């Protein structure tokens, strides 16, 4: 009686692995731009909330002092070395300019990675008249 030993090989061939890598690469190249836009939009929401917060505090300051201020400390915010208020997630800094005692403009500027990730909305503004620019970013 003769005994034959056969080996059963299991695993993947090199071609199968390469096909899988190509498919994963294609899916990643499609998904990554959508993901970065989603992340940028999320960071932008924090900036919009910060702009509205500063605008509300400007209006309260006006009620108390009959003028607007560009000093973020007077509005109750902690500021960086340049006197700007940095929003919670750190992707935007907010500064106010005062044209006269009755008009202000508040601007959020993207900083860090957000400045390169969200170029369309790198600068977002709201005025004392309620004008919000650019409108696509709101």
C-alpha cells in the first residue's frame, strides 16, 4: 500500500493581492476629497458660531456703552498675542474692525491647516447691518 501525501496550499496569489490594492486605492482617491470637504465644513461651523457670538457681544456692548469696540478683551474673550479671539477648535481667528461708533465688521480668518483645506471660506465676515459674506460659506 502506497501513501501519497498532498499538500493543500491556501492563501492569495500576488495578482489577487495587487487587484485588491488597486481597488482600495481607487476607493480612497474618490473618498478622500469628500472627507476633507466634510472636515472643513465642520471646522467652518465653529467659526460661524464664533462670529455670531462676537456679534451678539458687540450688540450688548453697544447697549452698555453707546459705541462698538474692536477690542476683543472688552467683549469678554481671551485673545492671542495679536489681540484676536481664536475659536474653540483653533482653526479660525476672529477680529473686529469698527468703521465708526455705529458700524462694525467682524472677520474670521482660517489659520493652520484650515487655511489650505478651506480656501473658498478662508475669510468669513459679518457686519453690523447683518451682511454675511461670502454667502456660500454661511
